[in-house]
C-alpha cells in the first residue's frame, strides 16, 4: 500500500561533486525531469490517512503483507533448510 506523507524539507538543485569519472548525477536527474532534490528529518514526516492508487493495488498489497515470506511459516517461526 502506498501512503501519502507530508513533511517540511530542504530543497536543493542537484549537483555533481567534481569527482573525475563519476556519474553526471545532475545531468541524469535533469534528463528524468527532476529539477530539485530534498531532505527531511524522519521525525518530521507525517503519514496522512488513506492511500494512493487503485483499489486492486490496495488489495494486492494487503494480500502480500499477510502472506508469509519464503523463510517464514504461518506461525512466525523461521524455516531452516537442512
């Protein structure tokens, strides 16, 4: 399930760090339509009620979160291959 969050963030223009041979991050982000990057403290992030996306996506994420993983059985104990 995708949640909507709100937070105050510091916004900056992407930059490169003048590292010879390094990826041109500012150029790459500009080619993807990203003009600003931001950072925020985790303690200032507020998750808003509701969800974003389709109803079928919500149902899929609920089913996936309730299904035990490959290393877990339904009782919550780990399975060990021997």
